[in-house]
C-alpha cells in the first residue's frame, strides 16, 4: 500500500487524447452532462437504446427495499436474443463474432449466424434434459466457443449458469455445485494449457463423487482434448451426439429484467466463497454501455480482444455479454501467453489485426520482464486502444504498455470494478479524459462514487479512505446466493445504504481516484481474488498442520503473492526431517485443494505465530517479514519475543 501511495504522489504525467482519436470517439462529454442532469433518466435511455426489450419497462429503479435493488423491473427481455438473434435480424449474421484460436494453433471463425444457431441447438438440448427457468447449470470448460454457447444457452431458457474456472480443483468445483444445487454440469474432456492437455472431465467425476447434495443429474461433455475419459451410463452425454444433432429452431421468450442470469463465486473474507448473483436487464445495460464507451467500440471495424478467462467476471462481462450485446468481433484464445513461444499474444494481435486489447497488469509486467524485443517482432499497428483491469496498474507498466505495445500514442484505460459491481465503475473515457498513468481516474457516467473515513464522513481533499458507491447502479449484484444476511453484512452494514467495496482509495488534487488495494483479508494475486481465510483453512485441513497464517506479500510480477506461516503438529515434527519438504508438501496440498492459482509462493514452517492478547494473529507483522522489511511495532503482542524467534526461523 505504501508503495502505491509513493507512486501516486510522484506521478505527474498527463496524456491528452489526440485530436484524431477524439474526433472519432463514440463517447462524448454529453454523457456526463446527461447523467448529471438526471441519473435515472440517463440509465433508462441507455437501457432503451442499447437493448431490445420484449416488453418495454416503465419503472427505472425500485430502491424501496435497500439493499435489494430492482432495475427496469416491469420490462422483459431475452439476454441471448440481445447478444445474438437481433444482430442476425439486423443483417449482420455474416459478421464474425468469435475468431477462436486454440493453443495448439487450430482456429475457427464463428459468425453471429452460426453462434445463434449453435445456442439455439444447445438451448433445445438443455430443455430436453429437463433444465428450466431458475435451474442452475455449472459450466467447467476451457476457453473454447462452446463455453460462450453454454452460457448463452442457459440465458436463452432462463436457467442460471455458474461458471467455475477450469483451474479450480475437484473440491472447489464440488462445493460450488453443492452451494448452487446445480442439476447439470457442462464440461469438456480436457483443454490445452502450456502445450499439454489438462483433464477436466475426470475432475468433474471426482467432484461429483465428493459433492454431498447429489443434485447433478447429467454431465454434458464437449470433445476437445481427446484425452481418455470415462462416460457414466445414463448420466454423461457427448455434446457432439446431442447439441450438434439438435434442431436450430428455438423460440426465445422474454424474461423479467430481474430474472437471475448467473451466479459467480468469488473469495471473501471468510473461508467460504460467495455466490455473487447477477440479473438480466440492468446487468446487460451497464456491460453494454461500458463496453461501448470505455473501449470506444466501432463494431463494424474493430477487432476486440479481452484476454480474461470466462471463469472470471471479466470473462462474463467483457468476453461474453458486453461484446456480444454490442455486436463486436472478438478474439477468443484458449491457451497461455507463452505457448509455444513468448510472443504468442502478439502473434495473435498481428494475425487478427486486433484493435482493442483488454488485459491485466500482471500480464503486462511479465511481458516487461521478458523485454520489448519480443512484441517488437510483430506488427502491432492495428492496436488503437488498450485497457487494464484487475489491480492497480503501476505507472511504469502503464507507460510500457502504451509505448511498447501501443506504439506510444494510443489511449490506455485503467478500469476499476469487481465481481459484485458486474461492470466497469471507474475509468477514463477515451477521447475525453486526459489520461493519468496509475490512476483509474473518474466514475463512469451515471455512477456515484465517494471516499469515506472509517466513521462514514466523506474524506475531503487528498486524504485516503474507503471506496463506496453511494447510489444503486444497474449491474450491481442482487445478493449472495442463498445468503441474504451475508450480503447485508458484507457490503451494507458498514455505511448504511452506501455500498462498501472493500478497497482503499484516495483522490488527487484534480479529483482523480487512485485505488490503494484491499482493506480486508482478500489478496489479489495476478488479478485474481483469494481469501487468506480460505487458504488458511486448506492448510489446517492437512494432517500435519496445527496452525496457519496467510498473508499477501507484494510481488513484482503477480502484484501480491501468497505467503504462509505454518506451525506443525507436535506429533508430526519428529517425522519431518527437512522443513523444505514439508513446505513443498503443503504448497502442493493447497494447489490440489483449491486450485493452482492459490498455491503459496512460500510456506515457512515456524514454531509460533504473532498474536495479540486476545489471540488475534497480527498479519501486518508477518507481511513485514514476507516483504523483507524491518518488522513494525510489536508492542501489542502477547509475547513480544515471538517475532524475533519467527524472524530467525524465516531468514
Ligand atoms: C481489484 C475484477 C485497482 C480491487 C474485475 C477490486 C482493481 C478487486 C482494479 C475485484 C483496478 C480490480 N485498479 N484495483 N483497475 N480492478 N481491482 O472481483 O481490489 O476479481 O476490489 O473483479 O480487484 O476483483 P474481481
């Protein structure tokens, strides 16, 4: 956090939009004026102009029962029709929706007409399998067109999808299936990652053996990896035997604007991931609005590429719903940035003449490490706009991104938002805002943000505080699946009817907002949210562990890294001859239990943990240690000698 503030204080560069860019920009300053004049009328206009409604709405916002908002709630629409059929009906069926690129180099272009057909077929199959409105479908797929098809097929029939990132373990998948009581899982035999096939269907089998609810009746399997898998009779079906054979005739019905669209699990401050619930009309309005205006989308000419996996919210809002609602042509890439060579992404930009690229600071920093000669081998001149999301982008990385990838003169937009907010909330608008590296800058039109002190008073001037959203917004989460109390407690208890985001922030002298990182026990590793409590419970579940404390330590490439301090059980200590073996075993254990993204960078085996008199672990001191700093004030520790002992063990 201190590092970020230092950067913020030193940063004085400004980049005015070029006159050429400004002249063709989709967004105009009138958006701010209209939103300021009448916020609700502004959003109603966006909902009407960006989407196709079956029944027009007459009510914009119902906030009579906070924090449960309803947007456009007497209107009906079909989300899949908005993303597909209407573009075909408008004569754009031949436009490429997806330039899909598999990791091994196979590729496939899918037009809007083809994608519409495929979604209709899949919708028919889901209905045949007994999936109806409100039923939950777990999706566990690699980045292949079928992932998009599966999500939209659910939307088309009013079923609720819960996409689980393909890197999550069987345990994580099982707990998500149980929590949502999913009745169908859509998966693949396997997918490609780093030149190898990673199995998915076997993980599903494992998860279903572990899931306690027994709610899953069928598993629909896409063939991709061609790895050996088992198919359970009567339960498991191949996609190519069902979807490919189904009829492409499917009449879509309109659903209420507040009809649930998806659940997406994200880490919170406790061990149990939260199922963030999003609904239809408001969500689609704000993702379409931001996708169009923040990325300056010209759907007839742009080729857009968001590198996020559909397993994360960025993949939901800015790979699936936003771009397709806007009729964009986009790249969908299955694999890793460095396979088979470190220039793979830039090769893809050159091949498809990508004009808008949206990625995460952690990726930019790893490319910086490799050096500019790699992107320089490719023609990147098609790029005209760059975006960043997931964590604060340090000014050095911003400048590198603009110069080395963007050729030095194109806009870079840093977008702040969360799984809970559903869509971008803070960002410059290209062509309008003077850009400032390192700052997410200003709320998007129609969004009201403030920075409050802990006691709820607004922070005046340039001090730091807690980021809140002061008015309900169309794509806001509608709750936590099955847990309304946790929804209220987590986001609304602190400041009443203002949404508490969990991020620290400050404003500079121009009023631009700088994000300062999480203020709770949520870590941000490579732009992914991980909970310290969740990793601690996983460590404690290992038979060797007596106690564990996890901190997020700053890391040059991944932003933060997971560092764990573990006390072994007395009964185990004598068996563990080499602490580094124990550390390795525990790292492996976390990766198997939660997923590889949660694997600690380091596990330190220690004899004690620093605790206050009331028994609370002082993570701040462990973070000092993990980041190689002088350990801070230890006077509130029950036993002040503990930190000296731990420091000796760690160094
Ligand atoms: C962080 C990802 C600074 C923040 C879309 C937030 C950011 C969490 C930025 C949400 C940004 C995301 N600048 N911090 N531009 N974007 N964050 O739910 O801490 O995976 O609360 O959503 O990421 O992560 P999530």
